[in-house]
C-alpha cells in the first residue's frame, strides 16, 4: 500500500492569493531559505495527514515526480489524486530533518515514525528535491523508503 506516499516528503502551507505562508514568511521577516524549506516540509506532512490537495497543487512543480516506497512512480496528476484520499496512517511524526541548499536547488532529507490504522508502527525516510522558480521553492521530486526493522 502506498499511503505513506511521497506526501511525507516535503512541504505544506496554506497560501494567500497564490502565495504560500512560507513565501510570505520570507517576504515579511527576511526568513532564510532554510527556514522557508523547514516550514514547507512541515506543511507537506500536515497536508498529507489532512488530505489538503490544494497545498500540493500550489507547491509541486508541474513536472513533479514521486517514487513511492514500493518503487512505483507517480506524476503530479497521479500524486494529487492519491493525496485526496485519507492517509493510511493515524499519525506521522518527523524524527529528524536535514536540509542541504545548493543555490537554487535544495534537498530535504527526513526520517519519520508512523502508526497505521491497525496500530502497527513503522519508520520511513525520504528525500525531496526543491528548485527555486521565480523566487518560490517548488518540489520537483520526492522519494520515500520504508525502513525495515
């Protein structure tokens, strides 16, 4: 099952007039790219848990690709369709996040713990790739791996 999808990978935010809260944060407080990416990553997980498709529609690049933990590949349209469904987990907790910025490109690496609806638990790791386009960070790629016990 691919409910622990790439949605666990990146960013989430509720935008104002097409502008994300993270981007507003940057404009209003001169937040660093790292701060913006941290916020986007947290909102990505939040949007996954709440099935907030509109957040993804705004923050995923048009040519976004997600590699699921089972090896399947989703384009943006397929990802949005999947994201509209309730998650297959009761909760997801980010254990650690590492952000690496290379100019207008960034990698967000995360480790998380989740509890499925049957109350079994698991861990996952992900890497999301962001590109700054027209001054906004967009997710262009996501890959998630389930951690075997």
